[in-house]
C-alpha cells in the first residue's frame, strides 16, 4: 500500500518532505517524508502503522545490518 502513494508525496506535499544535508561534505545525511493529518489526540484512534516484523523484513531485504526507528510520535 505504501508504494501506491509514495510517489505522490513530493507532488502533493512538497513542503512536508525534508533533507538533512552536510554542506561541508556535500552529502545527504538523512531524509524525512511526512504528511499533514488530523488527529484527535487519542492513541486509540491511531492506525496499526508498520509493525516491527515489516520493518525487520525491509531492513533484511536491503541488507541493512541495523535499523533504528521511532516507536511513537514524540
């Protein structure tokens, strides 16, 4: 499902995508993709999201040795 909507992030929500860039090294250090949404503030109304099994499979598929991911909004 993510692959269906991912390409539209840059077209529909360009102001919500960001890059952490190192000018001295001329390198992209990180990227973040976000979308605006409405939320009533109750954790019970949040969707199921992407679980750790999916994240683990993603990391393995790309050959990552480690994966660091936030587990909830801060």
